C-alpha cells in the first residue's frame, strides 16, 4: 500500500494501522476510504453569482482587476472567451488568454458567466 501523504511504497502494517517508514504518517484503511470519498466529491467551479462554470465557457469580469507585476488593469465588463478550469493555486481557478495581454489566471469570484 502506498502512503497517502508522500506516495512512498515503503510502508508497513502495525495491527490495524499502516505506517510510512519515510514520513512517519499513520493511517487506517477506514481513513484512506474517507479520503478517497472526499476526493470523488464534486469540486465544481462557480462564478460570483453561483453558476457552475465549465471549460470553453465565456465569462465577464465584474470589477476592475490590477495585474500583479504589471501596470495594466483589466477593466470590469471585459469578456473572456474559451476559459479553461485549472487549479493554479491560491484561488486562481480559471486559465484564459486575453487579447493584447496573453495567458492569465483569474479567480472565479471576480467573473460571471456570459
């Protein structure tokens, strides 16, 4: 069995728990089943109005957004076409291309479905 924490194959069973020899993580088979069930839950991305977004949708920015590391600002009302859902970290869950700016990641809380 592989460790759910570090994915190491170097694990052993001690009674009714499993222990990873590399990271010392301990788990039971019931814990592992709960983790797998949580991963299978719906992790859909929703816009500012609560509508579910999917790949290929078009969205509209609901407010002006400053672009980190640049003096540019995306204006509210800008339409972004053909988005891709991603998990870029820190809440940025939409990847898209904006004409004249290039590839950018957005937070779904600042867009609404077009």
